[in-house]
C-alpha cells in the first residue's frame, strides 16, 4: 500500500520547501519531492534559487565587488594594495560552498520539521481514494498518495530558437555562473535582470562585456528616472549596452561565437565573442509531472493555470512560484507557499501582489515597490513626488558611494505611498521600509515623522518623504 500524506509537495525550491515547512508547522503530515542533484548525484534542495539563481549569483556579485573595490576604490581610502591577482578557481569554489551551505540548511530544516524528503522526480499517476497517487522515480523509487498536492516545479532558462544551451559557449544562467577562465569578450543577449547582474560580475572580473537588447527602452518596467540613471552609470562602468537591436543568425565556431545584429538605424553589425550568455527570460517547467494524463490545465505559454488562491483546475491540487503567473521571484514563491499551506489548513492565507519588492543587485543596486511614475501618469492618478540624492547623505559620503537617489510617489490627496524607487548603495535593504509602510497603507508623512538612526542610508528615505511635502532638511 502507498504511504499516505496530508500534503505532497513537488519541488523543493523556495516555493516548495517553504510550503512544506508551513504545512508541517500546522500539524500536517508532509512529503517533499525534489529532483535536483549536486555534483556527486546527491540531493540539492533549494531549486533554481539556491543552486543556479539568487544565492550563487549574489556570491559572485559580492566577490567581484570586492575585486573591483580593491582595484579601483581602496586607494582613495589611503589603502594601497600592490600585486592584486584573481584566483577564479577559489572565487567559484567559494560560491559553490555557499550553495552547499544552503542545500544542507534546507535538508536540516526539512528534517527538523519531520518532512519526509524524496530525492527524485515526482509525477501524477491518477486520482485515487484519499487523494492523488504520485510516482517518484530517479534516486528514489516510491509510490505515495497526497490528500493535497502542491506543485512548485519552477522554471527554466528560455533558449533562442535554433541556439540550444551547450553551457560551454552558449550559456544559460547555469553556465554564466561557472565560467572557468575570464572571457576576453563576453556577449549577453537580453538587458534584463540576469543580463545586468551577470554582465556586471564578468565585467568586474576583467571581461569586455557587450549587452544586446531587443527592446528600445532600457529596463522598461523600472521607473524611467531610475532606468535613465542606471543606464548612464552602467555605461560609464564599461558595459556596452545596445538597445533596440534585431538579432541575425548566430553562428558558433570552434573557439568563438559570431552574433550579427541590426541596430535601430538599420545598420548591420557583426560581433565575435568567446562566450555568449543568453538571458531572455524564463519559461515555466512542468517536465515529468505527467500533467496531461491527469488533465492539469496549462496556458498557451506553459504556465499552470491557477486562480487567485493558487488552486489549479484539479481538486486539492495547488501550484505556486515560477510555474504560475506573476513575477518570477523567490520571495513571491515563498509567500505563495505559505499562503497555500494555510489555505489547506482552512485559514485565509494572503499574498499582496501590490507590495512585492524587486531588486537588481548591480552596483549601484536598484530596488522598487509599487507603481512607477510612468504608470501613475498613464492611469491619470494624481500624485506627488519627492526624491533625495545619496550625494547629500552623510553615511553615503563616508562609505564613498554617493550614486543614485530615493524617490517616493504618494497620492496627491491622501499622501498614501504608492511607489518607492531606489538606485544606490544598499537599495536592496532600504526597500524593506517602503514595503512595510505600503503594507500598512501608510503615508509619506508617516515615513517623514519616523526617527531614523544617524548616520544611516535610511535617512535618505526619510528625506525623500520630506521632499514629497517640499521640506527636505538636508538638501
Ligand atoms: P525553483 O526554484 O525553480 O524550484 C523548483 C524545483 O523543483 C527544482 O529544484 C526542480 O529540480 C524541482 N522539480 C521540477 N520538476 C520536478 C518534478 N517533477 N519532481 C521533483 N522535483 C521537480 N529571485 C529573487 O527573488 N531574487 C534574486 O536575487 C534572484 N536571482 C536570480 C538569479 C538567477 C540567475 C536566476 C536564474 C533566478 C533568480 N531569481 C531570483 C529567481 C528565483 O530563482 C525564482 O523565482 C525561484 O527560484 C522560484 O522558486 P520556485 O520554488 O517556484 O522554483
Ligand atoms: P528578464 O525578463 O529580466 O529580461 C530578459 C530581457 O531579454 C528583456 O529585456 C527582453 O526584452 C530581452 N529579450 C528577449 N528576447 C530577446 C531577443 N531575442 N534579443 C534580445 N533581447 C531579448 O529575464 P532574465 O534576465 O532572463 O531573468 C529571468 C527572470 O529571473 C527575471 O525576470 C526575474 O524574475 C528572475 N531574476 C531575478 C533576479 C532578482 O530578483 N535580482 C535576478 C535574476 C533573475
């Protein structure tokens, strides 16, 4: 007889393992299945985020930032370092050990919460008495039944038609995190989040990086003022960014890769690279689920169709994270995982899509939450704007990083904060205050009246809030 669980979670990325933990906290019997293998064939839970996404990319961003600092910025602090050299093997090895610490941490958490972990691929067999029969194959072979099933199978990198990833010359995010020798010339297709983050890493480590983007507008989803500032800074750092291009037929050779493209003026170009990162978005992943056999509904782009509560078309089958609509972000997947576990328990789990923050971990960092100025203009929403430059912030001056600004958009009548946009040092951390205020439907004046420690970067948030009312104190 198959083992029966209250909840079976397929996928142990941030959506899946967090759903499993929350369900276990609520007293349910939980199984979690994940197929990811580490270099030795063992389990490596954490999904894209832990293995080839958020965590390793941030490890490389940090290491390459240190390298850039020691080479270009230590001298201004009076620290003279001679003979700096790069040990790329050590740098990549450190990244791998950061990944392993996270894999091990998740295995520990699953055990601590008495979740039964299966290392293998989980797929639906059929609907049976008591729930859904799930077959597990791979490292483990087993048949189990879940009264509820939570699908959290994530996403995969999108390929350019006719140019499959070989991870040697044509790199997805996976290969982009594992280049053994710094390429002389690195091409990046797509000036999105991965293109800019990974482009920055390899630029800092010494590559000549060219980014080719199809859209005419740089970072179209970002507040225009921030996007403009970012393009100016990234270009000054040395990223060659070409917007509005149309790719021709890309040819891979023995040692390099040739990328022809036409620019906005219609002029033809041909660039030759040692390696090419293709970062043109991601596609939902449902491989091995046997979705068709049980009639699980997918949309025309391959996403599992869910309602607002993450319910699929099948009874007691839920789906969360990258495999369903909405932003492909780890924290969005986690929030959905928690909400689904609570809904299974009969509670009213909730995810507020209006307050999901975004961060691009370039230098300077970019972060935002809520609406952009162009969105407010387009919808005719009357608003007030206030901004404050890090140039006028004492802590930023002490840090030696005064690029960028904080911008707050508030309702013209009620003063409710509608959007916050930051480009500058530690923007990833600063945005949390904005999210909190927006969750509580707070006003710009609320931020302005809160006591912020001095000297901190967060004072720029307070000053931007004061600027909404045209009364900055330090600018
Ligand atoms: P995933 O993390 O993709 O996990 C899915 C898991 O399910 C995988 O382990 C997979 O092996 C497993 N699986 C799939 N099918 C089966 C099956 N049939 N049986 C068993 N197991 C299966 N987001 C952020 O918020 N911040 C960042 O800084 C950030 N950086 C990123 C950097 C890069 C380079 C990339 C590629 C992504 C980044 N993301 C970031 C996005 C983030 O990684 C994803 O949004 C997040 O991982 C989605 O979580 P998930 O649980 O839905 O899916
Ligand atoms: P993306 O959607 O951010 O950017 C893809 C870019 O490629 C777009 O600008 C698009 O216009 C462009 N593009 C598409 N087709 C093209 C073509 N044929 N030629 C030239 N350009 C083309 O996708 P990306 O960077 O691949 O990242 C995928 C997702 O992973 C992100 O959307 C995000 O959800 C997640 N992610 C999040 C991070 C974070 O939170 N810091 C970091 C990295 C990834």
